[in-house]
């Protein structure tokens, strides 16, 4: 089968963490089809992430915001551009890692002879030549690999390795130098804010961890997005270095310089894991299906039976940082 597959399309539109979770599946496809050209279809805001996927040759970026606006002057050109990409790619194999209604249609519209898909509910199998019901009790990375296995790919080593471009690494070094952070000294990178309030461990506890390590002469860097400036003002007022609003890949490169990262369930945290960084993650639960740091459930700190993020104990998080911080 490997000899007949020349062009592969992988579909995962959102979100950041889920796109990152597709990385081992992309690497597995490349290992089995080393001569195939791999294209990745994702939402436009996630397209920069694919620079770190070494085996992705082309990206189709879907402007979902333009489609939602409903203006024919933007919708019609976007649809035609998308259809040209889907049909013009001459894909032999499509792997839909999302399995939503819209991605099922996109997979079908390619006309590919082989279409593999992760199916969430009944009625979507029609879009695929092999539609596999999703196991929601599996970590997303484990499920993506299981989907490939059930569709015929042999098992192999899991390669969850993200590759930052050199220009991004250089930008991060410049940012660190501007903040007078010394790459030769230990650095704890903290990202307190997640995409939803329900996943945010209280900031005052992050500050307590930061003060603990600052007293031990460890450099501290708080990271945030452009909307986190006001929320992270207490960290700045406490004398900590705070960087907000950097492009995602630059923030990822900043975490690559970390001795240890501390933060919630975020795409940036999962990139850090794929960059080989250790991560302590306060998380609501580690039940089956939880998005803990892949292959390292012991790096997640959960509250126990309550499944309330506010109930994650400060002492447990401090102990985890002590355990994972190099001696």
C-alpha cells in the first residue's frame, strides 16, 4: 500500500493543543510513506504551528472567520480557494483527525480513494472509506495513533518531537536578552492563563511558587498572550519578568529555554513537552481522556475527586516542581 500513496492530506482545524497532538500521527504517516508529500489542512490562526512539523510540505489554511461572517465577497473566494486546494492536491489518502461534520465534508470533497476518519457520532461514516469510532477515554495522541493502526498502519516508535525554526530560536534569544535573562542560569517559565477560566489555577498560587523559586536564585518568566496583560499585572507588580503578546512560536522558543515550565492545559504547554521540556501542569483531573502532558501523567497535578481546579493543592504543585527541577 505504501507504494501507491503519493499525496496525503491531514485535517485538524482546531485548536492549538489538538494540532500539536497530531504531530506523532504525522510522523507515523511519514515513516510508513516516506516518499509521500504530506499536506496539512488547518484553521488560518493555527497555520504557523506547522512550521515545527518537519514532514509537512504544504499547509492549506482555512479562513473560518471569513466564512462565518457570511459576506459573499469573502465567502465565495475562500470556498473556491479551498476547493482548488482540496481537489488540486490529488490526494491519495486523507486522514481526518477531527471528525466533525465540516471536516467529514472536506475529506469527502477531496475525492481521495482512501479517506480515514475519527468518527464522534453516528451518521458520519459515509464520508470515509474507513471511519473509526473515537475512543474518548484515550489521550488524543494515543487515539490518533490508534486510528492509524486500525486503518492499517503498523505500530512503531512514537515520535512526539517539535522542531522550531532557527529564525524563531534567534528571536527568542533576543527577547530573553532584552529582559536580562541569562540562558546559563536556571529558568522557570510560568504560563498561568489558559483558554478558559475553568482551567485556570489561581494566579496567587502561581505567584507563591514563583516566589519560592526566586528565593532559590532561579530566574522566573511569566508568559501570556496579548489579552493577558492586565491579568498578569500582579506578577509584574511582584517584580517578576512578564512577557505578553509574542507570536506563538516565539513563546514556544522561550519555553525551550526553560529549565522547567509550569502552566495549565494549554497548547503552548503541549508544545513545550514536544520540545523536550519538563512541565508541571495543574489540571482538573487525570481521568481517562485527560489531556495531561503526553507520556507523563505524573507531571500533572490534579485535585482528586472534586475535579475543581481551585482545589489543586499548592503544596502538591510545589512538590512536583521540586521533584522535576534538576538538582
